[in-house]
């Protein structure tokens, strides 16, 4: 499907709809005069984050340059449609940009991702100052749609119903030089009643192992020492080409890549989780002792209504097997509170499973009614006050468990990969931040007289403090160990390329992709 809708910019103020005297001047074409700048704003999951890296890569391939914090000539929103708040977030941001665009002739706004795939013409009706709308299946069309909108002075809407080009073949501007996302599949074959993702991203399409491993090798050659394998359901990988053990084989193959130190993946589906994957996790040294596996509910009745093809006993059994093979594994999850028809007994079942599971982290969500999903038409939609009260009880329980589990880390020596993102209180504490092998967030100080690490370097420290959402390490000089890495070297090169001197522990101001993923557990969206 490809629609062209007349642009409102030929005489209309986008914020009010009233006439304006001045007509916006056409923006200079790429390659003529000063290069046009861009910014990508991301809402949603890791798949959206990785898609944003591709959008940034394509824009730079087309001659755009990062805005570096200044007002961008092109602002791209990569959207999520899973939660109701996603709509509000998008339209709120578009409203803020309307007068900005009116004051900046030639500025363009594009909206892509899951919400664009779902809402289509609605976006242009609600925000007629948007220049381009594109879906999840045609990310590669972004530069052409912007050019066409500018040339024709008309908004462009292009939504494909199936995948055109596998996204990993597109240029990519990675947000991090030391860590990268690698898609192993797109789409989903499950039919969860609360989820609109299969309708927006289509049936599962698997990449061939050789293509995945080649992309990982390219990332490693470029300096990355960590990759995260992405898929809506990673452990069903290979079903499309007839190999039900393809995912465990892929994990083991990652273990053979020299220079690749950390391998993670997200997200597996409990119904498809098999023992060969647990064995591969335990027996492949660079696969990290960390697992994110969505529970969604601890009630078997609710799981049935959700069309989640497993029950709480199976879920707990998988955790038991993982911890038997990988004793120090940190396990995180997703939980939905207030699904239609959820009784107090059902909710108590969720609390019971959470208590038994001992999650290191839980991303907890209040059920959000999404038009187009089967759950939206179920009876017994719960009152907001009931959902809120249960949500608060769940988060209080999980906060307690997370704090207890983190206190078990006190006195442990952990290896931390330093990240470019400082902690919220870094200015006060002067601590740097990073992730341990089990993905826990660690804020650490560098002892006087010790060398400072760069993002991508690895430090080994002893944990001296713990809270629900992070660990603290304030090592002595004798306790502090720094291992400079190829990833740190890559960070230095990236800073040199941007004409900025590398500053240990500070974020890269050039990043063209504004990530939407939280660093701490999400309370609600």
C-alpha cells in the first residue's frame, strides 16, 4: 500500500490550522550547500532500538548528519504500539514540534514503526504537519519518502503489508561501538490475545545462520565485544527452515568467534524453551549467565485467556533447570497486571510465582486495551483503580525481592563492562557505570591513583553496596583491576572521528539515535 496525501504546509500553521502569511521555503536538496541534520527518537523495545540504528544508518548513507543536540532538519519518530501510552507519547511529542516546524522552514518530521503500521492515515489526520509515515516492513524507504515529500510538497504515507527487504541488509549507524544488536528473526507466529505485534510485524522470518554470524563477525572486527541476539521469539528460531535446534547451535557458534566476549539474547518464549538451549547457555563460555523470559501472569487461567501456551509449573521448571546448570544466572521477566477477568485469586497466583522465581528484575505493566487485539473485546475489563492497586502490590513485592537478590552480591568480585551512560547521581558520586556479566547495573568508583577506564573497557571490582535496581562498588586500589579492550580502542577511534577528545565515563554527544529503552525496571507505560 502506498498513499500520497497533500501536505498541509502550503499555507497552514501546523499547530493551530490557521492561515499564515509566509510560505515555508523548500529545504535544500542533500548534497547542495550545508548537509541536512537528523535525529531519531525511539519508543519501545529492543527491536525498535535496532530499527532506529538502521534508520540512522540509511540517513547518513543518504548524506544527512547527526544534529548533535541542535534542532534537527529531520526528526524521525520510531514508535511502539504495545501500550496505550505510546499513542499519547507520540502525539504529545508531535504537538511540541508543530510550532518548532512552523518556525523552521524546510524542517521535516517522519513517523515509523509499529504505531505507524497500525494507525496509518490517523497520524496524518491528527498531526497533518507530519511529512512521512512508513511502517515496520519498509524501514528502507525512509530517505526516499523524505525526498519525495520535500520535492512534491506533499506528505507521504507508505505502508507495506509484508516484509520487503530483510532489515539487516540495510545500512546501520550503531549507537554503541562496544556492543551491538543482531536480529536473528523478525515477526512472530504466536497469537497472544493482548499483543498486536504479530499484526504489525507479520509472521516470523528467520535469517540464515551464516548471515547472522557474518554480521556478528563484522561487529567484532569493528571493535564490539558484546552482541545481543534479537527476535520476538528467539528460541523458535530455525522452525522456518526446518531445524528446531538452530538456536542452540547458533549460541554455540557464537562461542567460536574470537574476540566476542559477551553474548546475550532476548526474548525467548517459555513454551518453546528447550533443554538444548539451556545446555548451550551453560557450556558456551561467552554466553552470559542472564536470561530474560516473559512470565506475563502466574495464573494458569489468565495464561489460557492470554493464549500463552505454557502454564506456571512449566515456567518454574525452566527456571529450576537454568539455575541447576547456571547457578548464578540472573533472571528477569515481563508481567502484565489487570488482564481482563483477572480475579484476586489470579493475581495472588502471580504474586506466588514471583516470590518463587526470585527475579533479579521485572518489567511490570498495567494491562492496556489495544484496539485490534482479541483481549480488547473480552468482557470483565477491570477498573483502573483495581489495576493500579494490584500493580503497586506487585512492584512492592518485586522491589523487595530485587533488593534481597542484590544483597546476595555483596562481597562478590564481578567483571563490569563500562558503558557510556552515566548514572543519575554520577555528578554527585563521581562513579562510572557498567554492566556485570549477569546484566546487573553496577556503579563503581575509580580509586585514587588508578587508571580510568573507557567505555568498552572491563573492570573487576568487589561489590560493596546494593539497592533494588543497582549495585555499588567502591574498591581500594588493590581491589581494582582494569582490562583495556578492543572495544575501548574503538571508543577512542569514534571520539577521534568526531573531533572530540575521549573523556572516560562520559556519553558520546554525537549519538544520532536517542534510545527509548529504560536502564531501570519500567513501572508503567
